[in-house]
């Protein structure tokens, strides 16, 4: 079917940020298709329909994008939200685990962008919103591969944005601070625990749990996503909420030595 409403495709939409963003975009007037690896049991709600999608599969990505194009005739906004975390010292992770995180967080984004860009270029407009993180521009001990994946998303997004702007397409970044979501359930943990990191690993798990418990609400991130999708003159980066904005400002203006000291203090690392 065709529609006069703008069309949005949101990955990782079954819970957390993706769910909140899907509902907020629908309320803002979009036809929204939310995706997840398993959508069985998810019923259409408040203008959001659901579609199975595995961002680590070329075939799944191609099929899902085709279904949305076949149904609505176009995609105006792609929200790349699907992602997984990591927890543990870098030395405790196997290369296969590192590759798993990158396959979802980085190559999943790249697959989705490659699938929708030809359609957006053909229609002469479109926005791709990549959900990054404050971890895309600051370090986080015991989350090295997750942080690396978000740094990669930042660099890839900003670079491609320059390539596609002349075709009416923008690639924008939404940068949440710690958010109260089921994130911990999608965290990959190192498969080779080492005694050398055991004590600090336990402290990190406490820091992570506290950060998620006291984190921003998904609706705050959804608000930033809607702004990025609808602003007449979009910005490259959208810090999602005051915490993210403060962290970005601190990273920009604080001397490196002071910033480094603050990272260690926040993570209860020895001075």
C-alpha cells in the first residue's frame, strides 16, 4: 500500500530505546515498522507494525528492507538502534566474541545503510539515524570492544554523511548516556576470566548496574531521535538528554589529564 505519511524503519524495536523511538515516531506522524530478531507475540500497536530482522544476516536485511519498500513505496527514516554490549577486560575476550559485537553494532549498521541508501538516493531525500552512545567519544574500562564499536559507528556515520549529502540524504548520530533499559541482558561477557581482573571486574559490574538503574528514561532518547528525524536543519550529533550533553562538553573542554582522572574516579580505578 502507499501512504502520504513519512515512513520510518527502526531496528531493535521490541524493547528499550527502539520501542520508545518507534512509538514516538508514530505519534509524530510516521508510518513505523519496528524490527527484532523474533517478533512473534508482538502485535501492532499505536501505529507501529513489526517485522523479523537479523542485522547480522545480509539476506535478512535485504528481505526486510524490500518488504517495507514493497508495502509503503519508500523509506524516509532509518533508525539503526539494534546493538549489544560487552562487559569484561579486553584480555578476557576471544576474537570470536569481539567479532560478534562488531557484527551487530558496526556491520549491522553498515548492512542496513547499504540496503536503504539506493532507495533514499533515488527518491532524493532520507535520513539515517545511527544510535551511538557517549561511549562513542569517551573511554569506558571493561567495555573496550563495545566502546570501539561505537567509535567506529561515529567515524563511519560522519564520513558517509559527507558522501551522501549532495543526494539529499543525511546520516546523523544520536548519543545516549546510560539509559534504563534491558541492556544488561544483551551484554557479551569475556569467555576467559582472568584472576588479574577479577576484583576490578566485580567493581565494574556494580558501576554498570548503578548506571543502568539510575540512567535516563528511553523516552528521553526517543525525543532526540524524533528531533533528528524531523528538524528542518538537522545537526550531525544529537546528545540524548542533559547527561549526554554534559559529558560531550566535558570531553571537549577538559584538559586530557583531568578527563583521564575523572574516568578512573568514576570507575573506582586506582589513581
